[in-house]
């Protein structure tokens, strides 16, 4: 074999190897690297950020998901600015709800007696004066309107699907750069986790928990890695997107005033495991009853266990809070209560939360 022939064979072999690696090698490596035996010996461990074929995602990078979520929500949250003469003061973040200029933020974004006028500023710099504000007494959220059109609207996710260990973003808009500022946090408690918690019947407080060391501005959006809004920071807690959807329905039904039902008691959940351990029926155990409340007028007592409302059983799978939200002020509610090994039926006239 001549020297030229040997060189040609080497060049062809290198080219063939490069072509194989380009078109088939990475695919095979991604597939083989998922075999348990190879993973155990740390051979061919798949690398981030992502390896994809036409059908399957082999590995996804968390950092990539977070960056994509931040980019996706960027145009769907806005700033609230107080304009006083030549001064422009950032006062909070708002989530864009509809394309025709409906927004939601926290009550802390607005002062009781502001000097000047409030404007909403979209992420692209477009702005308009805020013309109407409606406060939800149960969540401390404020819905407002501005004369705008073509506003990118945020998607609202299912906050009950947020699990412990999931990452979320605390996202706010920036007046200075018209850019989103986001900080990640890990979820430490799921919305469905009710052990040891006490709830107020008049306030939809069931939510997931995620903490950050930063000081959050009113109305900061809590965003899932899917890019959907999972909640809003109201100044003291995360109002879940599930609670936000209920508040939105009430607001759009009557934009002038949100009418919330009032009951006047505190309760904890007797779960299925609690029921077996302490030999009590599943339901909602009353922990406190407010004076001059509809609950006290109906005869509800501390340690009563609400087992059904209007015939609908209350248990771990059918929690009390969503059932209470279905009632309107002035309506009648039939309570089935377990009290000292007896079943008691009570009739409650629903009040209005002020």
C-alpha cells in the first residue's frame, strides 16, 4: 500500500466517523446513557441542557425551563406608576388579565389618598391612566381598568398541581428597562397540604408556599415553569391562581363591587388519616366562631365537625373552601354537623363580607 493510499484511508475514516456521530452517534448515546447499568457506573451520563428526538424528551434543564418561563411572562405583567408632577414612582406590579385592559394587583400598590394619578405601564412602554379600581375584600387583590387594547394576557395555571420541590418565579416588571425581574424559589408546601392548618371561612387562604429573601413589591406575579401565573403576592401571602380565578369571576360579574359571602368561623380539616387515628368523622372541625356572625346565629359551636353542606359530603377530596365559595350573600345553607357523637342539622343565612 502506498503512502498516498494510507493517508486517503485515514481521511475517509475520520470523515465517516464524524458523519456517523453527527447523524446517529448523539441519538444512540442519549438512548444508551439512560440504561440503568451505565447510569450506576456513571458511564455516558446524559448532559444538560436538553437532548431531543422527534418523539421523546430525554433530559430537560431546570435552568432552561426557568429562563423560558421568565421570557414567556415578560410581556404579560405590567408596572403601576404614581405620577406626581415631574416625579414617577413605581408602586407595584400588575398581571394582565384581558386584551382590552383589565388587570389585577395587590391593594398595597395604591395609597388611600395619592397625590397624583396612577398609570399602568406595559412591558413595551405603552401606558394609560387607571380609570377604575375594585377591591376584593377576601384576597386584598385589586382589579382595575385602563383604556388599552391588544394587551398580551397572562395564562392562569392550576395552582393545585404545584408540588413540593417545584420551582416558581417571583416576577415583577421594571419601569426603568421595561424588562422582567425574576427570582426563583422552591415550593415548600403544596396547596393540597392541610395538615395542622387553620383556615378562615371568609378568606380563600388555601395556597402553596414558596419563600424568597428579597422584599417583594405588591402584586408580584408567582409564575410556574410552564410560564403560567400560579399566584400573586398580596403583601402577606401568595393568593393562588385558583383563588384568583374565583375572584375574577365575581369581578367580571359585577365590576363595580365584588360581593363575597360571609360566614364567620375558623376551621381545620379532619383528613382521612386523622379520622382513623382519633376516631372522628371526616370533615371540617370548627376552631372558633366569631361574635355576631352568621355561623353563631345558626348555632355552630367550637369542636363541631361539618360533615356535609346541602347534602354534599365534606372530606379530604371535597374540601370545605370551594363549597363555601359557591354561596352568595343572603342565600341559605344547610349544615350537617357531628357534635359529641350526635348528628345536628343547622340552617345558616349567608352574610356579606365587608
